[in-house]
C-alpha cells in the first residue's frame, strides 16, 4: 500500500513501509554513530559526548570528539551512503544483484585511478578516481559486448577486470617507497583512519551536488526494472538513461573511494538488504544509502574495537560481503544464469 501525492506538476508515491524503514535505519545509524564517538582508547560518557558536540568542553575531550572522532564518523556515513546508492542504482538498472560497482570492477578502477594519481602527482585523488572509474566502465562494456550487452557476461568480465586492477595496484605499490607503500596498502583495503573535515566537505559536498539528479532519476530507475521492450514502450531512452545512471553511480563511487578507499562489498550488500526491508519493487536508493552508512559505521566500530591494533574498516566489510557474494554466485550458477 502506498500514498499518492499530487501537485500541479508532479505526482509521486510514498510507501508507509519505506518511511518506517527509513526512520528505523536512521535511528540505528545515529545510535551506532554515538557509540562510535564514545568508544575508543579514551572512552567518553554520553554527557561528555553531548557537551563536546555542543562545544562546551575544553582540552583533551573536545579535541577527541571534534577533531578526531567526529570527522571520521561523518566520512563513514557519507562514504557508506555513496557506495550504497551507487550499488542500488547499478543493480536496479542491470536487474541483477551481482551487478554492483565493487563486483564488476568500477570500484577497483576508481581505486587504481586514485592510487596512480597520488603516486604521480601527490594529489588529484578525486580526478584520478573519476578517470579510473570511467575508463574501467568503458573497458568492461567493450570487453563484454557481443552483439549487445549481456548482463551475465558483463558481470564475469567485470570480476576479471577487478582482479586485474587489484594486481596492478599491488604492482604499483611494489615500485614505491616502503613507507608510502605501507600507508597506501592500508588505504587500498578501505580505511577511515585520520579523516579530516576536508574529507567531510568533499564527500558531503559531492553528494549534495549529485542529489537533485539522483532524485530525478528515481522515476526512470523504477521503470528500468521492467523489460527493455516495456521501457522503450513507455517512451524512455534506454541508452541515454543507462549512460546517465552509470555516470552518476561512478561519480558516487569515485567520491567514496577518494575519502575512504574501496571498502569492499558495501555497494554490493546495501541494495539487496534495502530492497528486502522496503519491498514493493522500488529501487530503494535512499534506503540503500542508509544501509550503506550503517554497514560502514559498524565495520569501522568493530575495527576500532579490536585491541592492540588499528585495523582498516575494509577488512570487516569484506568479511560481511564475501559470503554473500559466494552465495549469490552459487544461486546464479544453479539457475543457469552464469
């Protein structure tokens, strides 16, 4: 059941289930964020935490809350949301839960491009990530083309390209200084350590710029879940829409990779979880953003809670996503889709 809202120019539907799910996911994310802010080598009580957020603490407590933990949490939320939205958009557009940016190589491409830009220029991370993501998308599409673009072929080619880019990234690291290579290796796994407000401004500013276009794309995305013939019959241009959606999703991935590294499988798991919660056959892009943020926050919280060592959050997102990927691959093989 959904509620239809109409104005003189627009008509859209609101699902009460989606609203409730969004509220609960937001509450869960807020709870995990507050827990992350309070837990660490210097634990803080909830009153101290609230005073710190209000700017009423001085000294060590204020520095810990405002300068160290808060930027990390805000980057985790933004990067997780960007990965989640990109994954949901790709999976809806290609009608396959395996078709997420981190499975078909686009995240690996953005990661390789960012690494190459850092090693060559010392900066230009966003430009490198965006160029790497776009180049990988074009490469995967060209290699998968065979009298048309078959989705299952695209997925298999994307997995191969992703593995090749990961090997190329390792090769690049082997040619660099040991200290730089050690720092970059942790980032390549997906890390939220030592995030700053510049990273916060980058990820949230990028999402804000892309948000109007994402909202506009929700209507055609819902129709792209139908067959190609039905979409064309509705008067929509398949090629133009797929190019536009791919561009937006790659931009989201590039932004997230620039501030947090690849964070494996966040894009992959966010969409299916969100669609399972919301239901109704909708793209669930914003629900996937909330799921991605919660998954990233939880992974970072667990990584920070491991005693005696600072592990990257990507280790734990991989532990979450790898079994899901194996299960989906086995299901696709049994159905004869691969």
